[in-house]
C-alpha cells in the first residue's frame, strides 16, 4: 500500500462528539516504529465488500484496544495515544484478493503481566465479531522479552523431562489407549501395561476420558499405575502414563492431580478446552509438584484450521509455551490430521527453540525471543505407524513424542508386539542417522534390515505398508521460499 | 530380562565398530563423551560411577574406544554406558546415552507393593542384584 501519511485528527477536533473513522482516530499510524517492548499482532483481515482496507485494519486495532464505535470525551482523561493500538502496516495477502495483513502494535501497559486470559480478551475479544469484517484471523504475534519474562513457562521443559525420565537421544514413544471410550479401569490398565512393557515410554488417556459411568477416574488412576510400575520393573526403565485430570471444576482437577502425584505418576494431562486460566493454574501446580504437564489440544481445530478466520495454531503454541505446559500436540505431517510440512515446522520451532527468526515460508512472521523460557515438547499423534519412522524423524526431529495409538494397539500380534515394533524401528533409524546414513531415502531398507531380527516389526511393516494420508492442506504458508539462482 | 535403558537396548548389542560410529557422531556435534559404570541398574539411579572425567578434549573416536576397552577390562561384569554431553546454552545436559556393556545375566527387578489407604498401593522397584554389596553383585558371572 502506498498510503504512508498519518491522517490522524489532532487537537480538540479529535474529540468532537460523533462518529469518526478509525483511521482518523489514531489507530492507523503508518510512520509508527514499534518499540522493543510492544506486543505486535499480525491479523489477516478480510473486509466486507466496499469497506476501505486501511479503515478495516485500523478498526481491528481500535476494537482490540481502546476504541468504541463513537468518540468519547473520557479518552481525554487518559494518556490515550499510548493506549491506542496502532496499525502501522497493511499489505495485501499474496494470491488472495480481498484479504490484507495488518500489523498492529500494542503498548505493554495494555496487558496484565502473566495472564493469557487478559492478553486474549483484548487480542481475540470483541474484534472477531466486528460487522464490517467478513473474516479475521490472528496469524502470529511478537511477544516482547519484557512480556515473556512475566510468565512461568513450561513447568518442566524438555531438558529436565529427559533427565527425569533418563531418556536421551531419541524421540519418546507413546500410545493413546484405544478404544477411547468404554474400557473399564481394569481393562484399561492392561493396555497400559502391555504397551509400556513392549517398549513404549508413555501411554496416554484420550482427551475425553475423564470420569464416566464405565470408568471412574480413581479406578483408572489405580489400574494405570499398577501397569506403569509393573512395566517399569520388567524393563528397568522409567515409564509413565498421562493421567487426564480434566474435570468440571478446578477443585476436581486439583483433587485428581494430587491423587496422581500420591500414586507416583511422573506426568498428568489436561485438555485445551479447560481454558487459559485453568491451564496456567495447572502449570503452576505442576511446577510445585515436580510433575510433567501434557496438553491435548482438544477443540483447537474449531478455530485454527480455516485460513480466513480464527487463530493460527502457531499463536496457540506461543500462548501455551507462556502458559506453562510441557507437552503440546503439534502435528505429524504424515498422519491423519491437518498439517503441511512447512507450517508444522514453524509450530515445532516455536515449541523448541530459544529464538525464532522470522521465517515467512514457515508462516513465522516475527523474530521471537523466548528469553530462556523452558522448551515445550511437541507431540505427534494421529495415524502414524512404524513404517513412517524415517519420515517422522526427518520432519519432526528428535525432541518429540511420537504417539502410535492404533499403530501399537492394532498390531496383529498384540499390544506388546506393536510397541516393540515401534521401538525397534525408532532405535534402528536413530542408529543409522547417527552413523551418517541417508536415512530419509534408505529408510525402508533400514527398517527391513531391522525387521530381520524383529518379527513384530516385520508384521507391522506388512500390515500398514499401504497406509498414507495424502490430502491437500487447508492451511499452508502464504509465502514460498525465495528461489536462489542456480550458480 | 534385559534392562532397556538408553538409546539402543532394543537392538542387538552394538559391535565396537557401531559404538565407534556413535562416538564419532557425538564428537562431530562437539559433545563430550563420558563413560560410566554401575552395578545398580535401578531406573532412577542417576549417578553411575564415572570412568574418569568426561572427555572434553579428546576428539578422536579411537582414543575413546581405548578408554572403553580399559573400563571393560576392570568392570566388564557391570553395566557400562556412554553418553554425549552438550554444554551449549539452553541444553547443558546429556544429548545421547546408550549401554555398551551389560552383565551376562540380568536378574531384573522385584516390584514390591505396600497396600496403603483405600485401594492405593505404594510401589517400590528393587534390583535383585542389590541383595549383595556393591562390587560383588555380578562378580560370580
């Protein structure tokens, strides 16, 4: 856009009663240079037909900060210019007529320290229902160091989690107990025992396993911990199962978490649907009680999946790192759920790096410092199996939990065999990678070789050999990598 | 039973050639290789005894393999593991760890259950080998 002049009305004219365009009220400041301490949000704005894009973007700045629909004289009782969010840049979205990227800067004083709820009440509050917009999406945020430092961050972090589990140098392996509904506590614990003894590090409750008529939560916890301890003694390895403490009230969640701790569990789990404040409360509890905190992102696809409206998952991942969870589901690339490789790479970087440089081809719009906040372990879950091990390692790296639910429990020779197949495939692939082999291309051979001494792996490769999920992604980056001229 | 701690316990025992390749991987990453041994394989026994200091300055896999051979000569009846330590900011911990020697016979662990309040059980894992004093646990193998 070539409108680089501020058109803000100044002086007493600014406060004449009546309606004034947002872009004239001080919410469009093309010459503003964001301060190092500003929170910056990048929105994808799709105005209604006939609405001036700059006005629409200024309105987003206004409605997510100080504005209301008309001029109010009480602004003059405040340092209003400081508190107004300022849209300072509007770019048309490449290959997407009618949509614009709006860069909006917010002064740090607008936000309560250490509160995701307060941040989100502004940034994704009323503004998402604003009538002059057809659609609005929060694509990314730059959270300044000064703000990051007001949060606890992950209760445990990747490094200490690995130290506690005594597991280094390879992805962790998990499985979600299936069927997700209907098993009794006794039957449920059987699955946990078999999977852990067979070679997995973790089992996991599903997001909707809480306390239902077929299995009340105390039964589940008791039988699961029998399974965990039996498997630990059988293998000499630390084992865990994510006990889901999600419940209707905080009091219930604390009670369940305390019981998990009393039984010696290394990890508990919560669902994203419990809400930001509840998540932060549980993160503080986890830090106080030496507990790893797993987050299942239940519900996120209702607002993360569509390109034009909602909140990108990369923003959710940033909020969750601040909020303090240790694990977060972040996509598999190759499995059954949404996620193209470049976008997923962006999510993983947000979880695991201490600094994220702007990388448009991964959908990362800002440099993001994490100021030594703990790292969050991404979890890959949904439709993955041993035959994809080389691809998983290539796309997702080493600091990740690979969760093979169906890919363990659905093994033709049983759960232990399924777990063993996954573990052998993983160890063989890590060994080959470290030896310097081209494991991405030689992956199938490496697996076939390992299967020569491991019947369960042979069976797994045979039964799932044709399974892949190749569908077009609904949310991919807007920017392609810049082509480098051939030399 | 087979203690499955470390990166490669589900694979057949690594040959010295395979171990050397993993050591080289650590060196290429700039990590310090450490050799440790123990006769207490409890999963929460963090501090295995160190075979000297981590080899911060040894950049040659062959030299490290010689240290491993020496360690095996003295403590060949025990568990020996190698690890790569990364001192870079934000990690400052172990990056990889794998067992390179184990007792011929691994008797495993007893799971003790103490019934406490309600239906709760208090669990303790105890290595059978720990019934004997340190240093004599796997000596007669």
